[in-house]
């Protein structure tokens, strides 16, 4: 039972530390028109555009595979999932190996600045130490 309490406590401390770190960095680390904010917002816009294009490519690929399977009179399956459709198509047509590009992520468009990483680490360290100190004073000694 103590193990579960330690795991839950650690998860709560971790969540609080990073939430407070990001909140403090937003409050004191930059202004609304900072270059970091502008880079982040531009990256979010690029990610949204790339995700939309990626989703459209997946739908087009699904339609293509379903049409090809129907065209070969092998319409036993009509697929709703692109991954299953690609696996089936590549199994039945080994000469035409089709791959879909990986899903875009925010990391493809944006890297946090060293300053932001520094503030997150400092706040997590300070909040973790403060929580440990408070826990050591409040929890009974065994």
C-alpha cells in the first residue's frame, strides 16, 4: 500500500512542479510579444497545417488501397483503418511496397529555447526540494 502512495505522491509532485514551472516562465520569463512566443505560435500553425495534410494523405491512401483491392476483384475486405489496409495491400502486392509518412509532431517544428529549459529545470528542482522538505516535516517518522 505504501508503494502505491509513493507512486501517486511522486506523480502529483511531478505534475505540480512542471505546471508551476511553465506558469512561472509564462509570467516572468517572457512577455506576450517575445520571440519565443512568436516561434512557438508559428510552430503550432505549421504543425496544424502539416497534420491536416497528413490526414488528407492518409484518407487518399485508404481510398487508393480500397479502389485497388476492388479493382482486382478481391473486395473481401473494405478497410476503415489505413494501417491495416497498408499491411494487407503490401502482403497481397509485394512488388508495390507502399509506406505512409509518419505523423508530424510539434518537435518537428519547434525546439524550446535554452532559457525555457533552464527555467523549467530550476522550478522543478526548487518545487521538488520544497515539497520534500514539507513532506519530511509533516509525515510521521517510522
